[in-house]
């Protein structure tokens, strides 16, 4: 059965094995961690990588260092080719008038190796970032909460809100009104399959 989420800023549609209890589930309490290594043309390359791209041994050592950290529950190495795949369908993700296919000017050669990981709830992001940035050949480290709806939704439809007014797709539109939100909700409820519609609470809004 299709499961739909409604909030003032976004609409999510998807299926969940947990049934109607999805919106009542506890916060997952995990962190997503991205550790970028020297290479490509990304930010921090010139500052952190005077010797150039990370060597195979540095890549292996950095992967082991991240994966063996007790705060990390899982980690894997992502190559430039896999990283570039994420840009192939960006034009399909936006309803902006000038849809841009980022893959037309972002290729594997422009991207570095990265280590994608998950960390336990007790992690202090600033401390983890500081620690991982000390690993040789690391340029940037990003840590953010795991989105509650990951694994519970298949499709995300972003609505204009205060934080997205400058987004290309929201330029000149302003934040979605209550009437617009209600119209979207009505449309989703009318989809085939008797979908369930959830109203997102602030606790699940990330």
C-alpha cells in the first residue's frame, strides 16, 4: 500500500513494511558520514592535497581508519565512477524552468574517492569531523542526521518553503500556502491504491 507524507515543506510518497505505524516510529538516532579524499577538483584540494590525489595506499589506510573507528557502525569506499552516477538524473529531479543535467559537466574525473559511513547516535559531529580531518589525504568531512523517512519512502516531492525560496524551482513563488498544501494532499489521496497520508511532525522533519 502506498504511504504518503505531508508537511509544510515537503511531500514524501512511498511504501513501508511497518504499515500505518511509520509516523509513530522512534527517531533512528544515526548519523551519515561522508569523508572525501584528495583527488578531483573539489573544495579543499589545493589546501589539503599539496602532493596531489590520494594514493592507493592512502585510500586503503583512510578506509580502514574510518571503518575501525568505534563510533562507526558501517563504512564503504565509493569510487569516482559511482559518485558520478548520482549526477546523471539531476534534471529529472527538478521542475525548474532551466533544468540542468549536472552529468553534462561533472564526470568521474572531477570527483575524488570518498568513504560513506554511518555513526552511532552518541557521536558529537564536530568532534568526529575534527578527528577524521586529521587522517592523511582527507579533504572534507560531512556529518548529518539520517533522515527519518529513509527506507520508509520511495518518492520525495519537495514543496516550496522558507528554506527553499531561493531554489531555482521556487524562484518567485514563495513558500507553499496552506491551500496549496491541501491541494497536493488531496491529489495524493486520489492516487490509485488507497494511499495512506501522514502529516509530518517536527521530530520527523529531517
